[in-house]
């Protein structure tokens, strides 16, 4: 199979490399010449565990290459995947489809022979119809089938998720396209990965429904965590107690500072807009969005309480900036709002992240001092706040930290410690949904 991937970001690059690793011939295209130049010189434009080895291997074995030229490769392809960004549109929160439509027009002008055009970007219901219309308008001769194949990988675990997915959703009723898509994913059959064939609109809605449901589940446990704090219960035990029920499931029941990242915030918002436009509001999701928005600044108030009510002039060490561990992605990271709120309360912020510091700097407010290690960030701090649960924060040298901080206060927004582990070393400890100690 000859596959072209348009967009070589978190999804396009991982998908392209994994398809190559299955044995397909893959060309990854991106408009951003600096990304392609980096990839062609053996450097990755993103951080994703295991991706560098997999890219190197497939380039070496000549199944994978990178280019800014879309037309040449598309003319030869059996399947062209669109994996460009669909950020929130400024102003109204709808998905910005300009990159998808731009790619579709370019593909239309370049296709030769029957070609399956596969939308892997997360797009609102009906986008596939519009992509097809645009392509026919741009090139009435084009013999294309437009398929929806949403992606469910998680950054930080993307390769494993792509190679061993829970399901592969393929939205098309075109028999020729079904045959091509079956061939594209055939190497996964050994792992009995279920292909779910639907019509295109249903596939598009599956992706938004999945993300909205997960965002709602996180928000649910976050609210229960707040209640736990008020009534003296332990949210981790509540999560365990309800998660053991198969109907509920234990995943996405970790209370924290509110969801962030490149998908949940924009996708929940886009679903709300689609639903409103269709006179069928999704009130649970509207509420989820509102609760989550308020939650991040509420985390800064938790820090203020932990230090005794006044942060003015105090130094706060923020550990972890990316929206979750094992990625350098800073899009909609909770750290952005939390740090802003800490500064608004008068705190001086020092920050450390193992991987995402360079990506973080342009997105965070001015006036932060960036440290090279946890211990540098925490020196003379009046409070240490764990915002992202990187592995290296799970076994901090608490005696060493106790020596160097101004006040031994740890606020753990990810519940990675047990209270007694921390208090034993002379720290005061606050976490989410558990009594402060
Ligand atoms: P990204 O911003 O990392 O990558 C998109 C890339 O597309 C960029 O490198 C950009 O330069 C390129 N691009 C834009 N227009 C182009 C064009 N016409 N030709 C060539 N390249 C072009 O985005 P991402 O995180 O990979 O997300 C892509 C899509 O996948 C989004 O719709 C997102 O919602 C969805 N998705 C993302 C994830 C995730 O974890 N990041 C998971 C599932 C689905």
C-alpha cells in the first residue's frame, strides 16, 4: 500500500511511522518546512516515547520519508490521510476547519486514479460531506472516496495505542474504500483489533462522543473530590470503590486539576457548538466545560489556603508544566491558568518540567524563573506544587527538599503521594479529595 500522511504532527507522524512499521510505503507531508527538515536530519519535532527509534528504523528500511511536496506523493497514493490540526476557532469555539479544507483542495488537484481520502483529524459531523463536495468542485474528474477514520491515540502512549487499538472506526459506505481501509489495517488483525464500519457521519460523531464522555468522567470525579474534602472522605478510595464496577470502569477516575491538552478542551467545545446548531443541546457537556474552566484557577486558591491565606511575595515551585507526563505538548495545559492565578495572587513562580520547558515558555506568563531541576526550582520556596505527574516527581528526595525550602509545604494536584509519606518528613501536605495533613 502507498500511503500519504498530510500533517506530520502528534497524530500524523505517529500514524505514518506505525503504518510504515506495518510494512506500508509511507510519505509524511507537512507544510512546516522546519519540521520536515528536522525529520530529514534525524531529529524529531515532537517528544513521544519510542518514536525516535521507530522513525529511524523505518527510514533506514526505506519505507518512510518526509517532504513538503504534497502533489507528487498524492498522485501515486492508494490512500491519503488528512491529519492536520483542527483547533478551536477564535471567538466561537467551533472547530477551525480551514486546515482540513485547505488540504482537501490541494489533494483534489493532485490525485490520479482511484484514491481513498481519509480524514483522521477530529472534525464535526458533516465535514466529510463538505470535503467531498470541495474536492469534486476543485477537480470534477477526481475519482475519490472520502472516509472518516478518527484517531484515538493518547500522547505519551501513542505508539502502543496505535498498534494495539481498542477499536478502529471506519466511516464509509463505499465498498472500494472499505477494501482499501481493510488492507491498510490488515497487519493489526493478528491482534484481533476490531474494525467498526459505520457511515461517515456516525464515525465523526463517535470521536467527539468518546472525548466528551471521558472529559465528563474526569469532571465527575473532580466534583466528587471536592465533596470528599468537605465531608472527610477519600476520593481515591471512592474511585476504587466505584471503578471496580465493570459498568463504570476504573480508568479516567483520577481526580486532579482539571483536564487540559490538545483534544478534550477543544473537542468538548466543538461538540457543544454542533449540538446547539442542531437544536439538540448537550447540557451535560456544557456543564462539564464550565466546571473544568473554573477548576484550574480554583487550584491556585488551594495553594493560597495551603500557605495560610496569603501568597504575596512568596515563592512557589511548580513541578510539571505539560498537560500530562511523557509528552512535550503544552496545549491547554492546566499549568498555564494555574501559574497565571498564582501570579495574580502575588506569588513568584519558579518552574521545572523534564521535557516541556521550551514549549512552555511562549505560552506561560512573563516573570517565571525556569529551573534546571526540581531541587533548583524548590530552593527557598514557600510551597511546592506538583501539577503534572512525571515519574521523576514520584520519588522526590523529601529530606533534601526539606533542607532547601523556606516552608515545607507540598501541594500535590495529582495525588501521587500518600499523606503520611510526606508528613513523616516534616512537610504539610494538601492534595485533591483527601484531608490535608
Ligand atoms: P499538530 O498541530 O501536532 O499537527 C498538525 C500538522 O499539520 C502541523 O505540523 C501542520 O504544519 C500540518 N499541516 C496543516 N495544514 C497542512 C497542509 N495543508 N499540508 C501539510 N501539512 C499541514 O496536530 P495533532 O495533535 O497531530 O492533531 C491533528 C488532528 O488529530 C486534530 O484534529 C486532533 O484533534 C486530532 N487528534 C489529536 C490527538 C492528539 O493526541 N494530539 C489524538 C487524537 C486525534
